[in-house]
C-alpha cells in the first residue's frame, strides 16, 4: 500500500508542476494584455468579510509584464477606502504561491485570463 501511495503522490506533484507551467504561460499572456491596455488585468476578486455598510475584499491583478499584485482593501460606510495588505509577486512566483494557497483560486485566475484573451 505504501508504494501505491508514493506513486499517487508523485503523479499529483507532476500534475501540479504541469498546472503551474500552464499558469505561468497564461500569466505571461495576461501581462502582455495588461501592458497593451495600459491598465491592470483582474485575475480574481473575492469578498473576505462584509457588513451592512462596509466590505473587505481581496483583489489580484497583473499590472505589467513583470508583476502580479494581491491586495486586501476595505471600503464602504464611514470607512475611507484603504489598502490593508499588498503583496507583489514576479510572474514566476505568483502561480507557485497561488497553487499552494488555493487550487480553486488558481483556476479562477486561468478562467479570467482566458476570458480577457478572447475579448482582446
């Protein structure tokens, strides 16, 4: 049983590596689109917390041919919009970080890139 588990884990690692490479290539395409448009391309946006008057959201964008940025910001109500966190990644680092963080969000990023690519 142990050798079978090792085989499954090796296949998963290989699949994850393949997915990260596909993600990197798509991210390069997205960065070219963002540069051509002259504005960030949104990879995903999700609400982290929401109240009646305000919300906390996380937003990931490709801003140039070099960087992807993940920001957590608060807006609404009596709270002036403000960035609470900001992480800057190279295009090589971002897909690896996203895969470790969430496969679901990684897939959302690819879908957003494909959607923007079809529009351009």
